[in-house]
């Protein structure tokens, strides 16, 4: 744990750099993007690394979080603000995201600037895009980073990109065959088939 700060408030200015405590005591790093998402670096350490080493690491994922949860995570000592530096180039571009309405296989892809297109959930071109969701800094982000980093087996229910969200839905249908709200549509294409 980092030092808890009962007066801490989230800083969502672009370039703000955070260290956060993930599962198994790994320290991960995220930087606030210009659209107030958090881009996480493909790097983890047992102790906080130097800022120069962090910001030269590749980007692993860009996650929309629930903004008030960052303040809670800072106050509890799960996150620590490292300061603010220039936004890394890979986080200066807006990323496309997918909106997946409940009960449909038709999804909306939101591009930078607000342009939208519709496609099917099994479209191979969108499998690595992030499904729009609010990720809580304390409750969800640690397991999400374990799944994104990919060295340990992640919990089955951790979504994020389209391909992982599809697997979550398939597993829910398998675990709850009697629940109509977990049934897959007749034209569902299994995750490995795209």
C-alpha cells in the first residue's frame, strides 16, 4: 500500500501520472489522457520506478474509469500521484470504443470526433476495441490490469476489449443455462470463430 492521504483528490489533467497497487502487490502505472481516460503502461514493478522509465514503456490499454473512484483510491492508499509530465504520444490520439446495448449483437463504434458506425459484435475489425464501461479504480482496475498484462490467469469475469466481453457472456450462458437473460442469441458467433 502507498501512504493513505485523507485529503487527496483526483487530478484529471492530461499527463497526470499515477502508480497503483494491483493484484499480487504489483505496481502498475497510468497516465490521464486528453479525454480523461487512463492509459496504462505495459510495465509493472515491485517498487515505484522512475518516471522516465515508466513513460517510455508501451501502452497496454486505455480505460474509461469512474472519476470519483480515483480520489477514493488515492485516499485509501491504493493509488499514488507521481506528478504530471508530457502526455506520451500513444495517448495523444483518441481511440475508438464500442457501445454494446443489452440484448443485441449490433454495436456502435465511436470514432474520434464523435463519428459513429454500426457493425456486428463478431466483426473481426473491432475485437480489440474497448467496450464502453466505467471501471472503478479500486474494485475493478487491479483485476483488469492482471488480465491486460496477461502473465497470470485472470478472473473469468474481467471484460474490457470486445473479445473478452464476448467470453464473459459465453461463460455466463454456460454457468446459468436456466436464466433467460444470460442466453446467447441464436446467431451468436463463438469467440474463437472470428
